[in-house]
C-alpha cells in the first residue's frame, strides 16, 4: 500500500462525518484511512467505529487524550503506507486531493515531501477562499528543501508552513521528524524541520485541503500568552539554526523569513491582548529580549515595519499597532487571510 491518510480526532462529533466522507469518495482509492481518537468524550468514537464497519480501508486507534502532536506522531508510527497525508478531523478535502498528490510522486520519484495548498472557510459557511501559496511543481521539483525554500521566496515572496502536503514515511522516520507535544504552532515548527531535512521536493498548486476557521473551542481561537511564547521560542530556535548554516544564500533568506514572522507574530498577539485583562509582562520581556532578530533581515520593508519595535520597545509598540489595527478595521468585513 502506497498511501496512509492520518486523521486525529478529539471531540469532533459535529464535523468528523464530513471529513471522513470527503476521504472515502477520493478518486484515488488505494489507501488506508488511519483514524486516531485522542480520548474523545463525545460521540466521535462511536461515529468513527460505525464507518469502520462499512469500509475495510479504515483502521481505528484509540488512546488517552494527549493532544494533537502525540496523536499525529502515533499515526506516523502506526501507518503502513509509503506516503502519509494528514487531515484534521474538523477539515475536509477535495475528491481529487489524493490522486493529485500521488501523480506528483510519480513525476518526482523518491521525493521526501510534496508541498500543498489549502482553501479556508469559516465554520458554519460553505464559501471557500483559496490561499495565495501558488507554487507550481516546476519551481521546486527535484530541489532540496533548502533550495526549494529559496526558490519559493523568489517566486512568490513568502512561504506557508503547515501540514498540508504529502510526506514520505521513511524520510520522517530517518530524520526523527515528529511533532513536539504540548506546543502551539507545532505544525509550523515541524514543517520547517521537514524542509531543512528534505533532499527532494515537489509541489501541488491545487488548493484542495479545506481548512475550517473560527471553530468554537479550537486552540487557534483561544488567546493565551503561552501560545505567543511558544511561537517566539520557535523563532529563537530557528535563529540558532540559521547562525550555524553554511549555505550563505539560504542563511540570509532564512533570516529574512524569521524576522518577518517575528514582527507579524508580535503584531498579531499584542493586538489581541491589549484590551484584555491579561498579564503581558512575560510577552513583552520575551519580545524585547529577542527583538534584535529584526536586524538580521536585509528586506527594507521588514526593517521599516520593525523599526517602531526596535526604537520604542514592546509595550509602547503593541499599543501603537493595536490602535492602527482598530482604525483600519473600523468599517471592514472579516477576511480569510
């Protein structure tokens, strides 16, 4: 069997049927569907078991609640396929998703990973909005992860990191590429590790993964200082990796990306927390401690955007960006990206 689809599930009784249905109707049918229940307390496990009785491609694993990272890791360990495709249990995929990815594996033999795209939709709505990560296969085919990273930045100016593509299982096991537990943005950290280790890449420019935004109760929609500190710690780790990098071109591109992400993360979290009664001292201390990351960039736009933070520090700049965002959004409608 060439392909395993891994679906982690925790208390998703209102969403898991749409997810499973979208996988079972795939035009590429030679796969196992590995559904891992992470200690659900609602009807999720019952629904999953009912599906497994009617389709022998489905394998159900149950475990105690440990979080999505350890649940995905269990999938990597238990899967029987040569390639792995991850789908969160509250999302769903286009019927051509698996076929389009496996076609690329045939075009780029032995590729370690296939980069993917997504469409986003708000919970309770059906309208899909494709992301802007349009990278044709010719841009990265047969390149290493680092060279693909540089090529993508040159092509579209940014890189999107997340579990949205296809991954060779032997590659993940060889490099011990597992998700870190109990950490926010674990997918971003994991995907960059995959890129740093990959020898051969490919890219699928179809936005076939459909991501559900603003789901009530989801971790993404729950503000916390820990989340912001987790993300900032990722950047700190990346700086250490970039500092030790021998490839000068990749090194500078990586610095540029880290600096841009650092500023964007600061803006996102500081604007969330300013009006809330949350102790932000740890956040401000961490940002001030790491703000010289900005100086690593050679992008003028990034340096200009980060200049207030460098000059005024975290507390004053957070208020500035909060009121700027409030003014910009005074008459605007919610956006997807």
